[in-house]
């Protein structure tokens, strides 16, 4: 059974048809590269899965059950996590504080419940170690490299038992060495049986880490095939429209 | 491999002292101590118990309001209405008690007034997206005007049946000869420090100041928290108003005029950043103390009072200058 199944999903904003009749499935432990030019509808599609937008038409099923999301918190409760393009980090807080932002651990009882610094540092440290990232839980995010920041944002998705992790351009603004680090983080999520959707403009990243590639053009899905049976040339053709549609 | 990943992660980046020396509040404390030492030797009148009693008590009104302002400033906001709110709250207390009600009812009415004003400011800012500067600037004008309306612009100095209780509350010294306002300030500072460091609410305030968008995306109730911080700020002005009324024994409609600027100066000198995301309770108190010590010392040293503004302004700029220098070094 697939983790997530989208059937005939459409989204329009007034007269603008952002996503048009898109269907696909996500499998556990699979990395899917989602590619397309600016305005192709990638972000809108992902935002519907993350609960930011509601689809105008079509249905989503999570592990065979109908999924209707009204806000991002509900998506999170269902095990759908998103790593935003700008990472959504607070520079003035520590790595651990950012990992736990919005779901801080507390101890004590009743109204007198205080933040459990110890437990948060410990668990955040474990997550960074799992991710094989040189990130210290007590360091402020403003002192961190791009790769470490990605690790913080990704560690956030590992707090609860995530089934699906959506990543919006995680390698867009970081150095070459850090890109390799982030791709390793993605492989790590995959090895834990998490389905990963990777939105990216960077062809080498997608061909490096993804199992499947979905190409969108002007709101429609124009390709959905295994990386092994595709090529960067073909994907470029699909993105630009030189190749109309495959598979 | 010589250094393992675990060792790197376990390595501490800052020692206790390096963190202390990088702390603006620490240097302001040093400045206050040095100023006090210097004044103790330079003048006969500084280190007298009467003068110290005066200084500590004078610090408290600005410091208490600065504690509330710290919450607002950490979220990246500003509250310009505190001076007027203090005046209106004092007036509500004075008028209520003057009309023959008990001190309890007077204080209740005052606190309700403060919370209502804070909620109004906060709602406009959080839910309607008004800039905090504009909303609280408007409230600065409205609250002072309402204080004039409430009192018909007269001085109120008779507080009904509980007159003596009110004077004792603000003017007494119940524990070890420490002025009551100082005790209130210490208690409020401890509460503020606790909230900022140990509660989820405090953590979220810092998050909003650091990156409001990120706080929203991660599910922090940003709007509710913003309303709450403006309520806290107004409440602190109300509390300071109650205490100051008891201490002065009279309320005029020019009480707290220009106080907002002193309060903001105190928080900034104490290390809060007007861009948001940084601030401490101790910083607010220490900042207020430095301002008061400067003011007091100029008087004792026989320097013309017209110079006060220059020295206090200089202290603000100097305190922030240290912060800028640290940032330059870091960005090198």
C-alpha cells in the first residue's frame, strides 16, 4: 500500500489554474524528485499536502484513508512534515530550541510546568548524531553554516514518527560541500522508511538522490518515471516543453 | 580520524567567562558599580542611607515599566503608550478611591483598565496588522486625554477611607527598611526572568522576535502571544502607577510624561535589541539603575541639571556602541 495517494488534484486561485488534475502515489522509503520551471505548480502541490492550501478538486489518501487538511498542524499530526525553503529558523535561538519550536518539552505539573532544557538538548543531540551532522544543540543558529541549518530543519521532521517529509529547494542556497551533506540527510530519512518529496531546480541533486522523478509543466504532470530509465536531457526537455509528455 | 563527531558535538564553544564578557548587561553592571564607588569617594552625600534609599526607590518606577516593555521589545514591537497609561491608571485609582471605594476595588479597577488598554493595542497590532509604533503613539495621546477627562484635569490627593493604606503601600518600608517599591520591583523582576527563561510562553516570545514567519510556520500562536505582551506592558505601567500614586500621595495629569522614552532607554541600555529577539529582566533593571545613578550623581557633583539629557543620551549610545563593536568583530 502506498503512503500517500493523490487522485485528480486541482487547485485554482481565482482564474489561475495552478495545479491541474494531478495524480500520483508516494511509497515508503522512496525519494521522489519534483521538478518543473518556476510557476509549474510544484510549491502549490506540496503546500496542499502540507495543509497550507486545500485542493479545489480531487482527493488525497493517507495509507488508504481519506485525508482532509485544514491547517499545517493537522498535517503534522498525520506524520506529514515539511522543510520550508527558507528553513523557518530563528537565528536568536539555539539549535535545540529551533528543533523543538512549537512543541517544547516541559516538566512539572499543572500550571507550573517549566521547559525541560536537559531533555531537549539530549534528544536534539541524538538527532544530530543520527544525521551525522556536526551540529551542537546549544549553539545559536546564527553561528551555523548552511548545512548545519539544514540539519536543524530536518531534525525537526524527525521528532515525531514522520511518514512523509516534503523538502522545498533544500539545496538552493548552500555551498557544494554542504549540498553533499544535505543529500546524505535525505538518504538517511529514506533509509528509515520515510517517503521524501524533494522539490529542486538542481538536476544533479535529483539524479543523485531520487528514485523517481515527477515533472510538472504549467500545472500538469507531464512525466512520472524511475530515475534509472530517464536522463537529465529528457527531464530538461520535459521541463521546457521540448518534449510534450512521457509515460 | 583524530577527532570524532561525538567529540566535536560535545565540545563546548563558550566558557562561562567568555559568555559573561560578551554580555552587554554585565558591562552595564560594572559601569553602575564603578559609578557608585567613584561617587562614594567623590562626594559625602552619595553613600548615605537616605540617598541610597532615594535612588533605589526612584529606579523602581522606570524599572517596573521597563520589565513589561522588555516583553514587547523582545517580540520586535514597541509600546510608546506606557507613560500615559501609567497616568491614566493612577488617575483611575485616585478617582475611584476618592469616590469612597475601598483600595481593593480601586486596584481592581486600575488593573482592569490597564489590561483593557493592552488588549486594545495588542488586537490592533496582532489581528489588524497595524504597526506597533502607530497604535501605541495613538494610545499615548488617548490615555493621557482620558486621564484628564476622568479627573477634570485636577490634582487628586484625597483617596477616601483607605487613604492611609494606599500611602503605606507605596511609601512604606515593611521589610528591613527597604522601600516597598523596591521589593515590588525585585519580585516582578524575578517573575519576569522566570517567564522569559523557563516557560513555553517566554520561549515563543523570543521566537517571534527572531523570525515571526518561522514561528507562525512551526505552529506558535503568534497573534495571541502578541496581544499578551502588550497586555503585560500595560499591566506593568498600571502596577507602577498604583505604587507611584501611593508614594507621591497625589496624582496630576502630567504624571509619567516622557516616561516611555526613559523606559525604552533603560531596556536598550540593559541589552535589549529594538529589532527583537534579545532582552532580559535583569537588563531592564540594571539599565534603569544606570540612568538613575547618572541623574543622581550629576546633582550631587553640582553639575547643572541641563546636562542630564546629554549624559543619559550618551549612555544609551555608548551601551549600544559596545554591542555594535562586538557584531563587527564577529562578522570579520
